[in-house]
C-alpha cells in the first residue's frame, strides 16, 4: 500500500513539473522504477512530452547517456544481474525513452513549420495586397497625367483666347483688363495643375500613356499592320464618350491586344463596342492560340489590375476570364454620363484590393491571367530567394527529424546487439555434434567439449543445470542446451530453444 501511494505521488509530481521542467519529469519516473517497475509504462509518455516541450537537445541527450551509464554500472557492477538483463534494460531505455523523445521532437518541428508557413503566407498576402495597391495608385497617377495633358491643353486654349481679348482694340479697357486677369488666372491654374501632377507621377512613368489623337480604330489598325488578325465590330454611329470613359475603353483594347500578342500568338481577336441604355459595353475576345503561348516568365496580372482600376475610376465594371473554347475575354461596362468614381475605394463603396479574389493564374490554353469573380487582382510575387531557401531548409529539417526518430533507436539497438551478443556468448557455444555425443551418466570432469562458461541462466532455472547456446540465437543470446547434473554426473540433456 505504501509503495502504491509513493508510486502515485511520484507520477503526480512528474505530471506537475512536466510542462515547465519536462526533463525533470523523465528523471522522476526513471527513478520511480526502483520503487515500482510499473513506472516503466510512464517513461514513453513523459519522454514524448519532453520532445514536444523542450527546445534544446543537448540536456536530454546527456540525461539519457547518464541513465544508460549509471544503469550499466549498477546492473553489471554492483547488482551483477547479468548481460541479458542489462541488454533488456538498455533496449527498454531506447524504445521507451529515446524513441518517444525523438518522435516528440519531430512533432514539435512539424508544428513549428506549420506555424511558420502560416505566418509566411500571411506576409505574402500582405505583400500581394501592397503590390496591388501600388499598381492601383500608379494607374491613378497615370490617369491624372493623361487628364492633365487634356485639361492643360484646354486651359491653354482658354488662356490664348483671353490674351486675344486682352489685345482687342475694339474692347473697353475695363474688359481688356478683365481678360488679362482671366489669362493670368488660367496660366496660374495650369502651372499649379502641372505641379500637382508632377508630384503624383513617378520619374519612371511615361509622360502620357495614350498618344494624342489615337483612337481604338488606330490601335486595331496598328495591330493589323503588325500581322495580328483583328476584327473590329463598331456601331455605325459612335457614341460620344466622356474623357475618363474614353481613356478606359482605349486602355482595355490596348491591354487585350497586348496580352493576345504575348500569350495567344496567331489567335484571332474580336474588338466590339455596344451602346446600352446605361452606357457602353466594350470587349476584346481572342480565340485559343493554335500553337500555345510564347515562352517566357509567367504573368503577374498587373496590367489587368491597372485596367480594373482605370475602369473603376470611370464608374464602370470589368469582367475578365477564360472562355469555354479556351480563349480569353476582357469586357467592361462603362457609363456615358457623369459617373466617375473619385476617392479611395474603401470610402466610395467600391471593392478594395483586399476584397478582390486573386487571379486564378496563367490559363493552360492561352497562357493569360484568368480573373476569378468580377474584379482583377495580382498574382503573388515570386518568393524571395532567402525566404524560399529558409523555408526549404526547414522542410528538410523536419524530414531529417522523422528519419532520425525512427533510424536512431533502430541503429543504436543494432549496434548494441552487435556488442552484446559476442560478449554474452563468447566461451559459451556448444555445437550440435558435441551435444549429441555427450553420454548421460558420465562424470562432468570426463565430458569432452564442454565450453568454459555458460550463458545467463533463465529465470526459474532448476539448480544443478548448466545452459549453453548453439551460436544461432542472435541477438538475445538465449540458451539452446540444458545439461543437468546430480552428484557430479550428467543426468539429463535437452534442447530448450528450437
């Protein structure tokens, strides 16, 4: 009863300290085996928890080495329990202590890798959102530059007419002075507009995205001259489009023709414009490429994202996606009235970059970026070389940890058996022929061929019997033959291990 209470108390103490001091819990249950042998069943549990909760390997490895060394000295030196018991205890230490600890370490690294992968994916998501936001802002700056060109031209004409009125001789001097003030105000407004747009535009951005006087028809004609098969489907009477809408329509056709030339060479492209009650619908659709996409780096979808921002600022909506026949379609609905969107998307109710579904990737048929849902986004940027290398190294470390968890105990057990078996059987091997020739009833001193020593006696062996092996009981070195003597004479011989 007392030993049971002590055993329960020791197990409870080990459980209490296992979270903060996992190695101490292992040492407690190992010491508990001296009180109650059933403590051996708790060693795998606390060894596994030590692997899960301990970040350092050196203290645990040293502790297991100390346990093995002290156990060897105790059983072979002080208690003299025999090689068989020593081999059994060391094997128990390997598979009940070391193996669960290594499995726990593998599980710890696996969980850490999963957490690191989750954090890395979040960082990639933030980077993706930041890249998309930069593209959106850059496109808005380009649009502002285009509007500056158009508005600056119009303001210049106003200033020119005001200057003409200022110099008109038939006007009252008071009116000429007012015209001069108007000219000066327009010139100041033009300079201020130029300064504002100059701050918004990056040095690497082009001064203007759309050449002056260019139209959709000019784009199509240029593509045809380059060898692209383009069909233009326009109404007989073209609607008059607001400036932002015209820029968005022009940008859509330009992006679609560029992507078709890059990712669907040889495919026919159809550019169409339809007038609706609430605006216009413009689209560009290409067929599946007959020879597949051109080789090159994968697309990032930044062009479609910039186009989506341009269409949104014009008050329209963009739809892109793969067609059933393997082609690709880019379509937009654009208003013809004063429906332009201004301000931040989050404040105007328009979807932000974070709300847009990511592009599905490069289409297998046309090699173009396929947009999922109704808005375009940008594919994740390629992994940074350092981050990719570190992530790959972490994965390899987890795989190595799994191999170590299973390979180390097996390798140590094999090495232990290769050491134990020769030591346990040296000088104790009795071959079959010699055994069969031993005559019963002969004095032991007259028996020829008996080995100089025996293997360890099994538990419960009767007194007066000797045990030998035939040399074929690797790795446990179990006894094969039993010879029993009475009054110094051989009374029986038998094989006890088949």
